[in-house]
């Protein structure tokens, strides 16, 4: 199993706006960053209490010379302020392997992107990949004012170089007021019907308005992807640095089983079956078996470890990211799943 913790050397720190910077990593040190447009890195940064881990979307696209994350300062934010104020070329940071499901499928040729504030970061990665690979995209990007627009020059360049495939509509609160569902629906109506997928990222009120707009337009929920930013309460790096082996889940929240069943897992084209102790999470079990099961936060908050149960039942100890529709389709979070039946079969899509 490959080491999930990377040490990345900072090559460049580029101011984007008064409160946002892009951090590019040396390609030589980041050669293992095999990622898809829209995915994120989990970075470990120092804090008064020791360390904190935060997830930041990659704004670069696969094939760019340097993998890059873009970070917007959050008032009182421990990690974002340290990155914006302290990080310099030559510094090193620890990171987990790229993760996340906020990425278009290969057959998604025509995209509708709705972003606000720092939600442009994964959308920028997707737009850059789209410019190189083909397909079309409309981006609706909401900000307070012109000074708040991250990647303003790069967005203009993409539109000028690909006017037939990439369009950008800016929504400025100083001119248009706060985005609401009715006006967003009217704005994107001409593109929504033909979009293979719609991707939403930004603050919670914007996400709610954008989701309501797409619902009003009758978009199938299966065609809508969302990305939400949450702070991590624990340090996944500390867990990974500890002694190997599965960690038992909290007994109070575990499933009703008390013995050991089995799980069959389909991952990277291979099927394997293992004993599954009742109070061990699926992710801990797979990592102990030297399988490269994807993960990031280990808190049930990011969906990087999502997989699908096709037989049997599991219980989630915690879940703040999967919706009822996801659960109904069998999706679960490996970092929080414990078995409820004697046998479970899981596939990683």
C-alpha cells in the first residue's frame, strides 16, 4: 500500500485577491499527485494546540506544470490565515493524496457550473481541464464586488480563447443583490436542459439557492453534484502516523452485531473477501489489509471514502454529507460504516 501522507515543497505563492492566494507545489515533489479536475488536498498546518487538517480544492488541472490549491482567508480561520500570511516558497507541508467526488464523469460533455466566493476553486480546475480536453461549460460566478473575483484575468483568458465552448457570467452583489433561486433559474434556464451535469460550490445560502433553482427547472438530481467546505475536528494525519491496524469504532454507536462477519470489496478491478469485526469501520479494515481505499477527513464529512453497498447492510456512525437519495442508492462512507449483517458486499465506483 502506498504511503498516504505526502510531503510537498511550496514552489510559489501567488496573491489572487486581497484575501486569497494560490499555492503551487514543486512538480518533482508532487509527482504522485494523480488527481481529477475538482478534487481536493487535505493539508496539515501548525496551530496553537498542535496541528489542524483542512481540505483545499485544487485549482490546477491534471497536466498543469504544478499542482496548485487556492485558499481564501476566513476570518478567525487557523489554517487559512497561516497559509495566507506565513507560507513561503521553499516551505514544506504534509498532504493526503487527492480525494473527492466533485468531478465530472467522462461522458459529461456539457457542464453548468455555479460557484460563489472560494467555490470557484474546484470550478477553475474543471474549466481548465475543459479548455484542454473539449466539451463546453457555462460558469455563473457570484461575488460581493469586482475586487472579490478570484481568477478574474484567467477567466477572461479562457473565454477569449474558447468563446464557442466556455462562457462566464459574473454575479456581483453590489450590482445584482444576493443570488436567489428565482433569478438564478431564469439566468441558467437556456443552458440547464442541455447540461450533462450541474456542479455547485460555495457558501451554504448560495448552494441552497442554486439547488432550488435547478430543482425548479426540473433537473434530475442524479445530474447535480455539490461540494461543501467543512472544517475537520480531528487530525487524520495523526491517525495515519499511529501504529497500523484497524481501530474499533465507538461501542455506543456501533452496529448491533457482536461477532465477526465477512465483507467482499470490489476495488481497482479486484474482488477480495475479508473477515469484518462488528465494531471496526470498513476503512480501518481495508487499510489494515493494505488496500488503497480512498479517504480524507475520516469524519464522515467529505465523501472521499464513499462506496456503494450492493448486498447486506451497514450502519453509519456519522454522516454529514450523504443525502437520503444517496443512502437509498446504497452509497455509504467507509470511514463510518460498521456491519449490520453477517455478510456485506461493497463496490467502489
